[in-house]
C-alpha cells in the first residue's frame, strides 16, 4: 500500500549568474524533466525546499523568496495524491556542488534554450491529447498513466524524448519563465 499523501509540495527555481537553472531528470513517476521539489511531509514549505535542494541536487539555499502558491490538480503515486498545494521559491544565492541524489536520475544546469525545448516537447503532448496546459492532472495521466495502477504506462513517444513535467510547465508558464 502506498504511503498517504499530504497533498502539499514545494519546489525551487535556482538560477546562476549566467541565467542557467538547476533541473533534474526524475527517476520516479512522472519521469520527466523538472526542478527540485518534493512533498512537505509535515514541514513548512521553507524548511522542505531546503531539504529538497540538498537531497535532490546537493545545494544549500542561502536566500530564497516565494514566487508562487496554488492548489493544483496534480496526481502522484501516494494514496490520496490527486492534488497538491504547491509553493514555489526562487533563489540566486546558494552554495554547494550540483550533484544528483534522491529522486534525481540526473541534475544539471540547463540553459533557457534547453528549458524551452523541454517545454516545447510538453506542448507537443498537449496538442496530441487536445489538452490545455491548465489541465495539469488530465495531461499528467494522459502521458504517464494512472499512478495508482501497479504499472502505470507512460506514452512511448514521451519515453523516447521527455519534456517538462506538466505541473512544472503550468507553474513556470504562470510565472512567465516559459
């Protein structure tokens, strides 16, 4: 049985002096390109984002500011994980060495051009499934299958060339980053 979802998550846009951002390639559902993030699991959004930055990409945030907060239809594999109250932060002040850990198959500095390519790939799937970016949950389930099934089936085209995780597309679009 899956663990119970707390329906709260936080993530962070970490940007260096050249304008590159920290991205990860996720190990688990939904396998996609994303920014460091995770469930709060009882912590405040601020404490959690510090934990996630360290666990997923090896960086310590020295300062950060909340830039987004919204409850989103955003499924996860945990029991009851049909939506998440998201808190997104932005940081330009961090320390440490970028390295993949925890849920990150890979951690890297992405250029804005790379981010745009990942976003374009997600837009391809919006067209394929005739879903707007605002339908985060429906788009996620269309691409990755139902996370409650023992073996959710990811669209084979996505497996060949992944894009930006739909919830991150939604949040970054609303933030004017893409």
